[in-house]
């Protein structure tokens, strides 16, 4: 009876795998080693690697080998392995951050093997995922987000709700266009952490022409953008500035390329109200 049940389970798994693969266009299949121990590991690894109609991952807990099938025009092996590493599982190419590995269930804590890092990769203490040297594509991907943010800020300095709305639409488009596989590990972690909030605030600003409402969402947008810009090396100095009067005296911050205070929360009413609280170089 047990053997029949096992056979049925295998058949179902094969049918599901075949169905998933059939939905992936421009498919490319590769096998890689991913470290793990058990069924719980399998579930986490496959969930992290799978994307509907984009990628499918099947991991074998006995051999530790994973079969990756993906749309080569939409993703690549590095992007898939990076997502899996961020869920706690090492491969020979990317290492999981130590804090994520340490939070795995006891039975999932596999023996970690130090991997060789290519000459263009380095490992930081805070995150063990190899970081490739920054390319023009990596830089422009986030810079488009930052540039759009600064244009929203400039519009709010002028209390121009129409322009703020238009620039927030550009910001939302830039956020959606970020290719996460091109981000450095620290950038990827922070971007994923704040992605939903960034899109929510940009969306609210885009949908409204009311500067007062836009400014409410600009406060949290700026707070999360600060976290992202801190881990992204910028070619120019960025100033993190504070208005102590906004929100009934609770205050609010914003980012600027200029050291001169131009308050986006009050505009011409109190243009110079505020101070620089941090200089990001």
C-alpha cells in the first residue's frame, strides 16, 4: 500500500512539474547544487525559486541538486539562486546571509561549506551573498528611482500637485522597472523590504493632485527611500534634511541633492524651515 501511495505521489509530482514547465516560454534548463537537509528545505527552496510562467525549481533532498527551468528572456540562473540564498540556502554561487541562515528551523541547518568567490565578487560581514562589481546597468536601475523621487520633491517644494502627480507616476514606473537580479546584495535586501511601501506611497501621490495629501505620503516615501539610498553608493553627496514643524510638530524628513534647505512640506510658506541631519557621501 505504501509503495502504491508513493508511486501515485510521484506521478502527481511529475504531472505538476510538466504542467509548470509547459507554461514557461524560451525555456532553459540547468542543474545546480543547493545545500539543504529535508522536506522543509525543499518547500522553502522551491517556493523561493519558483515564479509563475517565469521559473520552476525542483530540488532533491538526497542529491542536493536542483533543476532550474526558466524563461531565458525574463530571468537567469543568478536571479533565481539569489532569491534562494535570501531564503537561507547556499549554492556554489551565492551564500545566504548569516542572519537568515541562523533563523532556519533546527532540522534545516545544513553544514555550510565555504565557497570560492570569483575575482569580481566579495563578501561582507553583514551579508554573505557575493556582491559583483557595480555595472552601469546596476547603477542606472536605482538611479532612475532616486532621480524620480527628487523630481517629486521639487514639485512639492513648489506646492505643484499636478507635477508631483506626474513625477510620482514616473517614480512608480522606475520602481517597477528595477531588475532585482542586478542589485547588490544589500540593495536587494532593502529594496525587497520596502518595495510594497514605496509603491504604495508613490501610487497615492500619483493618484492625487492635492499637495497636502501628497505630502502625507511623501513623509513615509522619504523615510524608506533614505534606507535604500544609504546602501546604494551615489556619485554625488545627498543631504537628509528635517522639517521640525510638519505633522503638528512631530517633524518629517526628506532627501535632497542640495545643502540649501527648500522645504517640500510647506513650500513658500516656510521655504527655509529645517536643517540637514545627515550628509550621505
